């Protein structure tokens, strides 16, 4: 028998329900600006990795990805759909008049109450624009290789390869599988004043002191090939 009362619910589930209630109460008293700001702030507090804004016939579905799973937190009415989408696009320096093509945006920590960055991806659907916000990890927080779920001998193999003078390591997998976390963990092990380290990234997810990080920018035709030539 399963107890569905909040008294025995996991703390994460309780916080998500509290967020649902908080956002619903604000719907009728604040505009899209404060609502989006609060959603972003609470998403970071819940340690969410993504925010999905999915349009539908009768409104906008708001979901958070926590611990790899998407959770419904709010259903906005149709009257607010375009306002919320426009607010996020403005924060991300995206073209709010363009609704037919896919766009990428970047919300910097200067626009947030927390020192974090957000990557925004937008694309048209039959019900309107869809936005996915990727909440970048804390730039000061790194995961050790030993904390990634590897066996001890696997960690030793990686460290041995990192100490080689040349070569290539591939970190591959689906979205959210830990590719970037693994590479940043390796980079942190290599980060030594005696070495010259340069990365070419799209996007730069974490700022690392002592590493020359290059951001690819397709809008000005600055791609990986050109960046590598510059390196």
C-alpha cells in the first residue's frame, strides 16, 4: 500500500508541489516578467537541469527536469503564452519577431538573481513556439571522476590516458548523460600552471580559471574549424 500524503513524500516532490502552488497563486496578480523570474529562481533551487515550455491548443505547459525526469509544474492559459515566450526570448537576446525558425539564446547571470547561465533553444511547432532552457551547472562546482559512478580501475585508466603527451579521448552519449561533466572533470585534473590548456566549446558551460575557453559562434561563421586554426 502506497501513502500518497505529503507527509511521506520525498522532499523534492514536496518542493515541486510547493512551486506549483506558488506559481498558480501568482498567475492572477503578476505579469509574465515576475512569473518567469520566479520560475528561473525556483528551478535553480530545485537543482533542475532543464525547463520546458511546450505550447498546446489551450495554453503553455511548463515542466522542469529534476533527476533526469520531467515534472509538470504549471499550465499557463493561452492569454499568457505569447507573453511568457517573449519574456524568455528577450532575456536570451533572441529575435522576438521571428517565430518561424529555430533560434538559440543565452541568458547571462547578469540578468539573473543567481550567478548561473542559461542556454535557450527555440523552435516552431503547430501550436506556436517551443522553448527549452538548459540550466548551466555552478561554475565553481566540479565533480570528481570518482563520483561519476565508475569502477576504481576505470578511473585509473582515464587518469593514465590523461597523462599521455598526445592522443584523443571521446565522451559520447545522449543529452544529460554526463558528457560535459566527465570532460570538465578531466580538464580540472589537467589544469596546472605549467600547462597551456585551450578548449573549443559550444556552448561554454562552465568557466574555468586558468583555461583558455573559446566559444563557437555560428552567427558570425566562427565554427570549430576556424577556432582550431586560431588555436
